[in-house]
């Protein structure tokens, strides 16, 4: 395989994770090729797709360093002052506040705007070659690099390939990497609403009979709703006209938001989770949803992708500085090991929470009550986790190191 015209990194899939990976690699001095089946016009002008995503404070700081989110208006960047989890069945609740000295645990951002701004920051940059309107149909790998053949007969040669082409990931399949999947027969209905009562910047997630309702605070008087429902109930609600659906929301939420007015159409998304059998093979590494597909219960799907993208680029740059071949198997093994340690506990916990909170038998009720009691002393865990900035550290390990001193300070304050 020729090294002539070979880039350091080829990024396949220009969602938020792929775009930010490419930007960070460019900032570090690597040459980059980006590949996506969408055209430049489509990437530069996306439409709202129902997703207002929670981004942690540490990820926000990274995105700012990449020049991605400075273009967001004040209305498009909504601080998360805290998170409340409510279990209606057991009448239990838990609040997660920011870390000490912080005013928020992150912000809600329209995902399509994040992609637009990241593409604007990337497009036309020196060191990047764009292969848009095309997708890989074949891949060859050897000790010198990887060669991707696109469906328009162009070829891309790279020392390393970052696979970020989504949950179904055609390139992951071409690389022969399987996934473990869990289908919960759930759908998610998303929409935006205006309302008469203030939300105070707190996100509220309520576990109802058979499903979950999340109220995501946007700018004053506006929220995004994410309804995780059984398939049949989601289909019934989707068939309602706007007036009937708004009336149903009013009954569901009570007086929490006051008078409600629907501001967007309803978006219907199938829900399932998956975990790749491997996070890397020779000359290729999986990122974002190509590696791990999370249920939205813990709102960590995009954050997880951004954490692992940042970790990957930091490891590549550190390897180069130390004189290592950054696409070497040992380097990729370190990347994958850290990504697995970051993702696996959260993935398993999210799946088990979904299973537990869909059951209503007496034993499950007791388990739900116990979970809230056990989690009570760790309410600051979320805020601390959102502040972890070291890209070469497993985030929750840093939290565990910081937590004892923090809990002791809380005890003294009381």
C-alpha cells in the first residue's frame, strides 16, 4: 500500500462525534480525510430532528476549544442547573446538583446545530480532504495502512481509520466487527413545547407505568420532551392530532409546566442498545454510536462519544510525541481499553435500570426503593463527573478519587 497521498487519519461518518474527531486531529497537526454520504450542502444546513442533547461541562469546554459552539445563540445553549429523577410507582426522587462552585452540570444544545457548526469549523481547513456524497464499499488493511474504496470509485489511503458512521455502521460490518444488541420494543417520541410556568433550568425524568418521561429545560418558557414508551402506546399517541396530543401531555405532566403549547412536530425514534464486540481492529477504531448505542435514560450517549473521540486524539498525539507509531496495535489497545472502561459500566447500568423500571412486581418495587436510598449519598457524583477534563483518564475513576474528600467536606459543612 503506497504512502504517497496517505493521510494520517480518515474519519468515516460526519455526525457530531466524527466532525469533532476530525477537528481535534487537525488542531493537533494531523492530516485528515473526511468521508460521508451526505453532500456539503446537507451537512452545512441540517434540520431539527427532535434531539436536544445534554452535553457535560467538560465536553462543552472541549467543544469551545475546537471553535464549535461559539456560534450558538443564547436560546440554543440552555444551562442544566440540575437533574431530578422521580419514580411515580414508589414515590421516590433523587436530585443531582452541580459540583461545588459550579452553576450547572452542562447544557442542552440542538444536535443538528452542533453538527452544522462543527462542519462549518472543519470545511475548507488546511490539512483536510473532503470525500462527500460517497461511502466506503470495501476496505483493505495491512501493516502500512488502510485503503478505503468508495462507491464512486475514489480511494482513500490512511494510516488509521476512525469509524463514526452511526448505529448501523456499514463500515463496522465491512471490518467484520459484530455487536451485541438489546431491543426493548420501545419508541421515543420527542417534541418541543412552550409553557407558562418556569422550569428553573432543571431537567426532570419521571418513570411512569411502562415508560419514562423526560422534561428537558431549554430557554425560558420552553422545554423539549422525550417520551420513552412501549411501541403500541407510541403509535397511538403519534396518531393523535395536535390538540388531542397536547391535552394528553397536560394530563401527564399535571401543573409542572402550566399551560402547554406544541411548538414542533413529533419525532418517533426506535429504541435499542448495542455494544460492539471489539472497539478496534488493525488500522481502525470505532467511535460514537458505531461502538456503543445507549438508551437515552442517562442522557450520556453523545457525551460518551465525545469523551472517547477526545481520548482517541489525545492518545494519538501523545504517541506521536513519544516517538510511537500512533496507529500501532499497542496504542489502539490503550484507546480501546480506556473506552471500554468508560462505556461498559454506564452501558450495563443503563440497561439494568431500563429493565428494573419497566417491572412493577413487589420485588422490583423494593429494588427500586433501595436503589434510590443507596444512590442518595452519591448525589454529587453527576456534577463531579461532568467536570473531569483529563482526556487520558477514565472519567469515573477521577470521580472516585475526588469523591471521598468531597463527601467529607459536605459532612463538615452540615
